[in-house]
């Protein structure tokens, strides 16, 4: 098995801690060819589609990859920005701010500002997990915190992200120590950031008759098999309602983005929006707590298609409240979350003393590097 090259070793050289921030991924362009490559990687993941591989490959390559890329390309084109995919734009910005935040905290703790190195990876597409881990290895990161940016745990997202990381470790002679963040659905900082995003929007635009919280759906059998995703979504909803001071009648939860003919978590967002439209509500606001950055599922499926569904059924205005994106409280929550999970890895004094002792021992043994 070929191993990833190790960085040149020098006695006493400081090791670092890596933080690998991960999100789902995006095609490189809003074109059919780019979507075909992206969907081929995404939909072949057995965590995403739990159908026997031999059967699924025939369906995927015989039908889906022949028809869906062109349709999906049009959807991506509707939300593409001059800087590229919104998900990638926001994710890069979040990773950059996290790097700065952790650097400042390292400085306050008596560590070098570059003691922690943050890299961004997408589970599917670029920047790849392999490239991000290679960068962390070259930066001498001997400990890595894997931070999937999925607040609610699901096997199809969080577990798949960890799969990709551990698959890469098979190609490393010197594997790093690893920690993973499996969820932060009830993290106080995350909940406060969600509430602040909604309240900020309402201060500028007024309040709706109904707030709909739309989470990405998963097949119902995932819940039956023990996936905690539905429970996590419900807890996030409850805590957010308390933080906002809303009555149960003023908000409801639904699930979007279903795929295929199997039953998914209900109620479906599209069905709920249609029913709210039939009730002639003057205004409904939709917010997606499970997405920390705007993407196709929020900007096209909700803000464009969801609005059409609601209005065509007789509703008034549908407002989409943007994802956390660059909200200051989300930046703070990210920093707090990472710092908390790095506990015990950040002893500045002992780390420095150990490096000095290691270098001294090496010099006595005749080492020149």
C-alpha cells in the first residue's frame, strides 16, 4: 500500500493540532458534466443510498446519471455566485474565521498563534478530504479534531464524513491522534446563534404569522434502525422555540429534500407549505437550522421552489431567513465548540518543555536536525 509522504523530521520541531472542518460538498460548476461527476461520487456512498450496491449501480448509471445532472445544473445555475457555489464560499469564510479565532485563543493561552491549523474539506468534491489531511500532515499536526458541520447527527452525513477521514488514515504510516464531534444540535452557542439570526431578520422585516423550521430529510427506516437524527432535530426545535420565546402554535417543523419513492421523515416541507398556502396565511417565514451555510437546499429548494409552492396554493409572502453563514454569534459558537473539544490537547507549558527536552536529548545523541 502506498503511504502519504511524511514531512521531514527534525528533533524538537513543534507539533501542531489540526482542525478539519467538513461540509457536504458541491459541484465545481453549474454544468451537466460537473454535476454528473459530483453526483456519481455523492450517490455511490452506501451511507447515502442504502440499496444493495449491485442493484443501485444499475439504477444510478443506467438512469439517474443520464437524466438528473442536466436538471440539477439548472438549479445550481439559479443560485451560483460570481465567486462560485454559495456553500463553498461560506464554508471557506467560516474556516478562515475559525483559524483566526483559534489563533487568538492560542495566543491568550501562551501558545504560538499557529499552534492550531484549520483546514476545510468537502465530503464530496473539492477541497477533498485527502488534500486537507495531507496539508495538516505537512503542517506537522499530530492530533486532529474532525468537525463535521452538521449540527444534527445522521449516518448519511456525520458518519460518512468520518468514514472518509478514516479511509485516508489507511494511507498514513504515522497516523495522528483523532477526535470527532458527532453533533452539536443542543449546543447553547449554536442555539443562541440560530435565535439571533431569526431575531435579526425580524427586527428588519417584521414577524410572520408562522415560522417553519425545515430540516433536511432522511428515509424513515433510518429512524427505525436507531439513527438519532429525528430526535436531534426535535430537540433543536424545542430549544430554539424556548430561546425565541415562541408558543408551540407559532412554529412547526418539517423535512425537505426527499429522494426516491421510499417514505421519508414527515411532515414534508412542500406539503406543509402547500397547506399553509391553502389557509391563506399572509406571511410564512422559513428557516433551516440544520444548514450552517446557505446552499442549493436552502436557496433553491426553499427560497425559490418553496415560495412558488406557498404562493400558488393561495398564500401571501414567503420569506426565507438566511442560514448562519457569517453571523458573529455563529463564528463565536464555532470557536467555542472547537476549543471545548480540544480540551487536554492544549497544555502550553508541558508541550514547550517536552520539545526542549526532546531536542536536548537528540543533541546529546549526536543528532544534527
